[in-house]
């Protein structure tokens, strides 16, 4: 039996960041993940300044040999309409990354003992100890395995009636500038007419990422096909393409999973259902929850009863403005929003300050590092 202080299930940004902070404090941490890193992760792939601050990312070190594309503006509109709005900031407001590189960097930086290519086949609790795969024992367990995290399912057997975003995405190398009329500094965002999702077309140095996410699983394939046809008609993409689409799903934070803390266990990132409901961003909540969970674990000082870990749950609610129960959106509000969408996306001030600054970039929220 291999013993450690903390066992992290999942090596993505949430798990890697949590492990890194715990290792800085001198704890023995093991990270297990069924994937072998570097691994592909379906994601549009950009990070905000809040992510850089929370992860304490050394940008000069990171960008050596890795994609790090400054974003200084956006082009936004509605799918199916020829009119769009271009917003320029004159400075970087976000940065494009490739998740295969970003996730691997954070995991390698963590300093934890890594068990890659290891699926969680069994999980049980004996007294105050968690036993994983009948081989690894730890008094503290961190569930960081994303939407389908087995630790999250152990704590929350059912996620029925919770809002789930489904998305399809493809990322390909660019071999010809002429074939893709996309400015690297200006990602393009196009919203569905019913406002239940949006598509993106984003060039990151020598790679292009195209995808679409919706809260309606059944309509996703058709909506994605319509979006690609829309981009082709606008000469953004080649007409003949052979792409292999990848899909993923995740909970949004209204509300999160019912239980994110219990005796000797916490959930972080997508495992806790923390993605922002407006823009669907999951990387910032992942990194920040990893830091917050590590702080809570260290503050518990080896006394991992639920009561000692409970402050972490309250901090999540305060930071991400989580609701205790689903609020439910009245049908008339959805209909009204869709009816006004054409007018809304023609208004430059609203696009910049509501769609981009507030919903998408969440620019008004301070970095985690400066919070008291």
C-alpha cells in the first residue's frame, strides 16, 4: 500500500494547481489520472488575467516553445447574419493557449508524484483513510476529474435537472494563411439565435480552434453544422474540410453539485460544477478552486472532518456567486431575450460592456490573489 498525505484524482488545471499549492507547503501529494499527459482536451483554449494571477504563471517561462496568443479584441454577432461588431481594446485582455500544453505544464510544475494512465477502478473509505484501487491510501482526497469525475459521482450519485453545457470542438494546425481569414488577436464569437449557445472561431498562432457549445444536447450536431456552413459562407473556413470533431460536457455553476465537501474529501473545478454560466469558462474556476481547496486543506491541519473543510464550500459560493437551488428561467424571459437579440448585438456599447466585459471576460472580478 502506497501512502500519501493527499490523493488528487484528476491531473487537469484544478487538480494540478491544488497539488502544486499543497506541495509548496511540504505535503506528500499523489496525482492519478487515466490519461497520459500531454493529452488533448476539448476546449476553445484561452485564459484570462485572473487565471494567470491565480496560477502565478511565469509568462516568460511558459511561452518558451508553447502557444501564448495575446487577444486584443473580438468580433461578435449572431449565426446566420452578415452583420457583426468588432470590439478593440488596444491591449491584451485574454490569451490563447493550447490545452494540451497548458495542462501538461501545470501538472509537471506541481511537483507531485504522478500516476498517469491509471483509471480509478475502486474507491472506499476505511475509518479516516481513503483507499483507491486497493493500492493508494490517503486521509485526504481531492476530486478533480472533470464532469465525469468518479469522486464527484461518489459524493453525488445523481445530477438530474442540473444545467449541462455540451460542446463540439476541433483544433487543427494552420498550413496556409490564405485559407483562414481569421485575425490571431481577434477571436470571433457568434451566438445562436435562441441565445442557448454560441460558436467560436479562434486562431492561436499556427493553430485554429473552431467549436460550438449549447445547453441543449439534442440540437448540438445540427447547430454545429449550421455554424460551420455560416463560417464557410463568410470565407472564414475552407469549403472542403475533413475534421474530426471532439465533444465534452460540463455542469455550470447555477447551482453546482449538491455536495462539494465531506469528511476527508473536496471537489474542485468541473468536478464541482463551477463553470461560469454566461460564457461557459471553466479554466478560471478550475485554477481558483484548486488554490482555494489547497488553502482549506492546509488550514484544516490534518483534521479533515467536514466541519473543518466547510469554509471551502462557502468560499466557492462567495467567489462564484453560486445558488443553493436551481432558479429556473421563465420561458417568457428566454423568448424575450431571443426576440431582442438582433437589436442587442447591433449595439456596440452593449456588446462590449455586457457580452464581452461582463459575461465573457468577467473583467470586473478581481484576481483571487488580491482577495482577503
